C-alpha cells in the first residue's frame, strides 16, 4: 500500500514537471516590441522637445513646444505625424490641439515608449506628463498611428485609497467623458503594465 502511494505521488510530481500549467498559468508570449524613448528635455524651460523614430517604411514624429508666455504657468503644445519618404505631405496627417496650460504639470516627451505590434500594424507612443513635484506620475498621452494618421488619447492613473492597486483611465483627448474602447486596453496591456511597474504603481502627488 505504501509503495502504491509513493508511486502515485511520484507520478503526480512527474506530471507537474512535464506540464507547468498544473502549477501556474503559462506566461503569455509578448505581442509587442516596446522601446524606451526620451527627448532628453526634463523641464519646459530647457527648450522644445522632439522625437523621430524610423520603423519600416515610415518615420514617426513627436514634438512638444514649450513657449514662455507668462512667469509661473507651463505652456505646452504637442504635434504628432508620420512621414514616408517621397510620398507624404506632413500637413495632411499632422495632429495637434489646444495648448495645455498647467501650474505644476506639462505635456512631455521625456519619459515614454515607442511600441510596435510584432505580427500586426499597431504602432504608437506612450508618454508620461512632466510634473513639478517629485512624488507623482499619473497622466500622459498615448498616440496610435493608423498607418500615417495619428490618433491621440489621454491617460490617467487613478488610485483608490480603499484598494491596494490603482487603475488606468483612457479617454478621448478632446472629450474627457468619452472613454476609450475596451479593445484599446487589450492592445496596450503590455505597455500599461510596464509603465505602471517602472513608475512604482504611479504613487500620485
């Protein structure tokens, strides 16, 4: 009887080694290639920011202007576009919107990622806003390129004091009441998790 029990335990252990899914959920293969990018401009008074990433036949551009209009507030105006050598007029696909004005924050290209789908056409940027106070990092911009046409979303990381972990809120850049489709969260899952991990779960101000 003891020999039978030992053989049963041994068989179960062999099955566990052969099939690790019995012990834990198999890690999903990565669907995105994610690379860190930075403008190298950490503060608005240091100058305007720009990035240029070549991938395949297209070059993806990001630019933020930081004009000094008044002492105190930060002014930042973003631009995003893609070019294809000899075949694209940049002004047909350039995206911008009203200047962001903030007392303690500004739109920034200093901390972010450029991501590409390994087996698909998804391309884009994820950027974290700049902040005057040290202990934060809770908002930014997401730029998705549909071929040469950029679509921009605004993200925020919201923390509930009654819960151990926060969550992302992604909305239309022009309408904060219009939430991003669930499919976008799924597409960007790897980027969102990486950003959250590297920012220590967006502690907030």
